[in-house]
C-alpha cells in the first residue's frame, strides 16, 4: 500500500514542478486533481479542478471528472451544475462523446 501511495505522491510532485514553470498547464493540473481525488483528498482535488476550469473553461474532461468526484462525495447538486457546465463546454468543442457521457450521468443524478 505505501508503495502505491509514494508513487502517487511522486507523480503529484512531478506535476507540481511542471505547474511551477507553467501555472496554466491544464494537463498537469488535471493530473494532480485526479491523483488527489483518487487518494481520497476530495477537497484538494476539487480545488485543483476549480482552478483548472477557471484557467481553461474548455477543458471538457475536467467537468466530467470533477462532477464524478462531487457525486462520490455526495454533493449531488454541485455535480449536476458541473455537468451542465461541462455539457455546454462539450457542445462548444463539438465533443459529442463527452457530451453524451455527461448527459447520461446527468440523467442518472437529476431524477
């Protein structure tokens, strides 16, 4: 278990080095958000997703993954809002696959 955690910490450290050089690097911030959420540090992961989306509102995957993180944390109304924003982003980008995945999740949550 500790081996997996330490490699995840190393990954986060490496991505933070990229962000230190390029604070708007969406890919690095997305990786950090996913790693933190995956470790169960929901609030830190969501903070990274929020920063990512503030910097890069068309990073469609971040809407979907942050909505999943919010839903897992039981924060359904926030997950629904994030999905609605993500669907708009996917529509602007013409990303029909992401749009349909988020719409499907929205339909499941927003009953």
